[in-house]
């Protein structure tokens, strides 16, 4: 269950479905050829270079998840975009298409294309700070966020995963030296069955061994995108701008003790 999806009503964009961008804290309605939702902050200032959030939705959702996410992150601090994942089979019981992110070679290349082309399109319409691009995602979107950030660490200031495990296969630490410059935020649900405490600890040990700068936080929920996670997302990103101190990873022991 995605608590954010259930607890908030989607915002209705005031622009027509064919609009290519949004203003004043509104969302674009993806056109048939873009499949990418875009968010601009309230009181957008063209003279200010905004941080950019690239949001990767969870399993079975789509780019419209951004409409529920950004009001809980910030309506003022960021430009954001959310590409649509790859179509999943079979189609859901409702008859609607389902989308997600797959850790196959084809799936990874598709994700990279949609992310980077989306960034370029948004950069043509909004003033964004290329040094402050963060890729984030929920569930399988969080796993793909890890993948793309680690494969292209020079393109991102940080990566945030919400209930999404670190990927396996296809050499995710192939650019390890450069990846050590990335800030990492990992949020996990205490009661998640899909990403349990044992898997979180394994990932944390890997990060420690690899010398990656990691912030780990756990929340009293399951495999859910809880509002407090998104509030912490805003604070953490801002800390990356204002603090000269690197993020510190919590120890395996402290995580294990909290989970007991």
C-alpha cells in the first residue's frame, strides 16, 4: 500500500492536456508523446537556478505519482519531473496499463533515456542548477534511482531511495570512485516485507565497505511512501547545500537495535 497515494487527492492541473510546461506550483498533464509529468514551484523566479528532482514512481503507478509527492516535499523549493516507467504485463485487474522499472539491460537503458531526455526538456523551459540534480524513487523506482545515479554519478548531486533496495547484477558499482562523491539517502519501512531489515542491513554493509556516504532512516510503516519520508527528503536535500559536513551512515548495529 502506498500511504501517500491513499491519503491525498491528486491535484488537478489548470493547464490544458497539451500544455508543455507549468507555472506557479502547478503540474503539467503529460501529452501522449512525452509521458512525463513536470512540476514548477510556487512563485517561480526565472533568475534563480532551482534544484531539480527526478522522481521515479513505484510498481504499478505512473508519472502522476508526482502530483501526490511534491506537495509533501515542497511547493516552493524545486523544479521536478517524473518520467513514466516501462509498461508491465499483465495488465491490472482494472484493465488499465501498469508501469514500473526493470533491472534488465533493456530496462536500464530505457530508464536512462527517459531520465536524461526529460532533464534536457525541463532545462529548456526552466532555470535549473545542473550541480543540484537529485534522482529519487519509491520501491522499484528507488532501486532504479540507485542504478542510474551509480552508473552516472557525475550527473547527480545525490540519490534518494524510499523502500527500494540497492540493485544487483550489471555491475552497479562499476563507477565506485566517482560514486563516492554522491550523497545517498535511504528510507526504509520498519515493517516492510518487500525490503525487510535483513536486506537493509546487507545494503548498509555494502555501502560501508564501498566507502559511500549514506544517511539511513527507518519509519514505523511497511512498504509505503509515508508523508514523513517526503518531509525528511526536503530537509535532507537542503542540508546538502548548507552543510559542509558529509552525510554519515548509521552503523549496522544501530539499525539492528532499532529493528528489535
